[in-house]
């Protein structure tokens, strides 16, 4: 596998690793739960909820890679960029701009990848 030297280079790879809509849906659910837990922990002062955040986020994400995408999560090779990319993907989804990013990375709406990245 090719080593990515920047987040900009990593981003299209990340989107291709999340090509299937159901995989992204699991990620969106996990990231939304992480945000919810953080807000509730802050509002209630129950800091124990912070311990559930990684379980919620990674649990949904890793399950989707195993059951749907059938690939190895990018977290294992690029932990920081993967976390940043997950929140970027979530924000783009919330703002309705994820489809344009996916298309630019060669990911079709049906989850198929159009062109190789030279990986």
C-alpha cells in the first residue's frame, strides 16, 4: 500500500475506503453518537461518558468495515488523519456536500469506484 504524505493526499483514499453508502451511514451514526456523548458529558458533568466516546465511534466504524466494506480500517495505518477525515466526512454529509467530494474521488453513488488512485 502506498504511503500518504499529506492529509490532502490521504482524503481521496479515505473516501474510497468508505465507498459504500451503508459504510458511511454507520460512520455517521457513530460520529453523531460521539458528539452527543460529548455534549451530554459537558452539560451534565458526567465525565464517565467521555470513556464511551471511542467505543461508540470506533465500534460503529470498525463494524461497518468488517461487515459491509470488507476492508481494513484506515485508523490502523493513519490514526490521526483517519479521525480528522471521519469528522470531515460527517460535516460534509451534514452540509449536503459529501456527494461532490465522493465524485471527485471517483466514488459513484452506488458505492463503486471509477478509477484507480495508483495505490
